[in-house]
C-alpha cells in the first residue's frame, strides 16, 4: 500500500489551473485576514477616541467645578 502511495506521488503532476486556483485562494485569504486586522485596529482606535472624548468632558466638568468654587471662595 505504501508503494502505491509513493508511486502516485511520484507520477502525479500539478496542473497549472490547480496551482493558479490555490494561489488565488491563498491571496484572497490573506486579503481577508488583512481586512480583519484593519477592522480590529480601527475598532481599537475608535475605543481610544471615545475614551479621550470622555476624559476631555471630565476635565471640562472639573474645570467648571473649580471655577465655581473659586468664585465662591474668593471675594
């Protein structure tokens, strides 16, 4: 049985159509993987942007609070 398998491997040839098809499938897979990584990076960037907006709003609210306290305490 092993002799038949090794003989089949030795006598088989790769057809250009199958090689091109495998290459196209590999390229498409790599492109989709790159798009998935890009989507993850954009999602992380959006999360970072949202966190920065929240931080800016928090700092603005704190500055308004400090301003109102300063107006109350200073004559």
